[in-house]
């Protein structure tokens, strides 16, 4: 019985990490789409969004998906999405 529970827990952990991996590109697309529409934010905010977007992509490529999600979430908050 313990082996079955361990297997289920490992499967859930793998599924969660995969979900984060696929979440990052979706967030990047949302940010890119918002930037194409010339958002009404200051130049300073625009620079911050671009910086966070680039950091999020780099973190995603490095396999740091939670950090990527966090960076992209900050950019989306500035953009109001």
C-alpha cells in the first residue's frame, strides 16, 4: 500500500512541474499581446515589464518554472492582465 501512495505522490509532483512548464509560454504570449496594444503605462513601467518578461523567459529556459511564473506575474500585474 505504501508503494502505491508513493507512486501517486510522485506522479502528482511530476504533473505539477509540467503544468508550470506549460504555463510560462502562455503568460509570455499574454504579455507580448498586451505590449503590442501600446499599454497606457509609464516609460519606467514599460521598461520594468520588458525586463521581467525577459527574466521570465530566461528562467523558463533554465527550468526554473516557479521563478519564471513569479516574474511573469509581476509583469502582468503592471500591465493589468
